[in-house]
C-alpha cells in the first residue's frame, strides 16, 4: 500500500495523454497508440505495449500506475450469472463491482465512491458512511477489469449502471469524466445509451445533467411517496423534498425527451401497500417514466424485510392500471451479498468474507 503513488494512467483523457507525450518530445500518434492499447487491446502493463520503442515503454512504467485496483474476494451466485468482486484501492479502501450475465447482456454495476455520505437507512453502503470519492480513473478501471475478463471468452461489456457503492452525483465530475473516457470513439467506444446513472435525488446535479443533454440514462431512487416516509428512509429528502425532486424530473424529461426510471425497494409493510401504490401513481401521473420495484435486500443495521412476491405483483398491478409502466426486478445474486455495499462493508471492517 502506497500513500503517494504514481498517477493512475486511467485518470488521463486522450488530450491529457497527448499533452504529456508532447512534453516528452514524442510524436502525437504515440498518444493514440497508448490510448488504443489501454482501451481497445485492454493492456494493463507497460510491457504489453510492444508497438512502442523500449525507452518510451520504460518511461511509461516509471511515470504511471497501470493498476489502481487489486481484486480480492470474488463471489459467484449459485446460478453462476452474477459475479461480484471486491476491489481494493491503493489506500486500502474497498469497493465492489458486479457483473450480471443475463438477458443476453453483460451488465456491470460499478461504484462511484468508497462508502456514501447520504445515509439511506436500508443501504449497506449508507450504513458504513463516506470514505472517499473515487477518481475518474478508478471508476474507469472497474469497467476495464471486467472487460478483460470477458475478452477471454470473446465477450464484451454491454451495459454499465452506476448502482454500486456511492452517490454518483455527489462525485459528478469524476463520474461524467469516466463515462466520457469509456465513450471515446477511438477507444472503448461504449455509447452513452449503455450507461445508467442512479441518483438519490441531488436536485442541482439533476438540473446540470439535464442541461448537458446527454444520452446517458437516468434513474432516481424514490422509495417513498410522502416526505415523512421518504425522510425516514432517505435523510437527503429533508433537503430535497419529493415535490421539488419531481419538478426537477419533469424539467429533465422536458429538456431531454428521455424517460426516467424510478427505483423502489419494496419493504414489507412499509412502502409496499396498495395505498402507497396509488399515492405513487398520483405523483408520477403524466411523466415519461418507468418504475423498477425491487424487493428489499435486508441489511445488518436495518430491521425492514423484503416484500413478498404477491405484494410486489399487487403493487405493480396498481401502477400499471394507472398507466405507469412497472417492472419487478428480482435481485439475482442475493445469495452473494449482491446488495450494494454488503461485501465491502465486511472488507472495510476487516472481517474476512472468504
Ligand atoms: N447512490 C445511488 C446509486 C447507488 S444505490 C442511489 O441511491 O440511487 C443503487 C440502488 O440500490 C438505489 O436505488 C438504492 O436505493 C438501492 N438499494 C440500496 N440498498 C438497497 C437494499 N438493501 N435493498 C434494495 N435496494 C437497495
Ligand atoms: Fe448512498 Fe445510494 Fe446507498 Fe443512499 S442508497 S446510502 S445514496 S449508495
């Protein structure tokens, strides 16, 4: 573990890399060669860059780190479709990244922060508190890590959701920079539509995101239909109450023409009642949106339990009858602590998990 490490090469944009190479007196095309090595060939050691002259390879090796994440515990769900990896950062903090292989997709769920400052009571990451922001390169590297694994079987990452640890809009610039880097047409070339940012509802950043008119998908963690209930579950609601949040959502849809996804963790007897479903339908009336309900993944420090299948179906039916599309997401891989933050909680408390 090093406290003052070399710069991480994935923290650089192509422009940054080009500038660095310029100061080294290298021709401009070398930057593109390195960029393509990193993001197309998926190389992660300087020695692999055999298309570069040896002195340049050596200079890269002494100037940059090519790895900011050390894979630790790997957990696989019993159906083999979900793989979760604990990744340790250079300062010893732990994050998690999950690969879900179904519906003919390879979807990654990645982290934007170590821990989270938002304190949602049912969330394992919220329960551990905020540790630090990830750099854009640390966000990028989670994707490269799985892209390399998938490449071994000639597969690719198809979708990426910012639904791992952390609140991406609390780390807005690094999150967007990471997506831009992965989106670059001369590199990884992952289209913006393949990405989904999930936010707890930080209104100023929803507004900023709307004004940027990107094609990245937006998901909002709603979870409750009254301010009293939502503030109990998501303390951030005291600052950004439901009415203001929904105004920001309506503005977003108006500005971008894009549909919003609302996330709703169904907690037995708390927010899964028919009355709540009607309240929610009322709130979302006329808004271009979709609701994803997920039975709660129980966590150590929250007494709530998951809803039942029957109650989830009834909730969905009420929304649909009111014209609000709804999908029930079963948290696959629940048997591998795939709920956000659950594996890293153990690691950050240094309880070995395997
Ligand atoms: N901070 C962002 C993204 C990470 S959390 C956000 O809150 O949206 C990703 C999703 O998992 C959010 O919808 C969050 O509310 C949900 N979530 C967190 N803990 C959960 C749990 N124990 N059971 C079900 N969903 C959970
Ligand atoms: Fe943070 Fe999202 Fe967890 Fe809330 S649900 S504590 S915002 S990671």
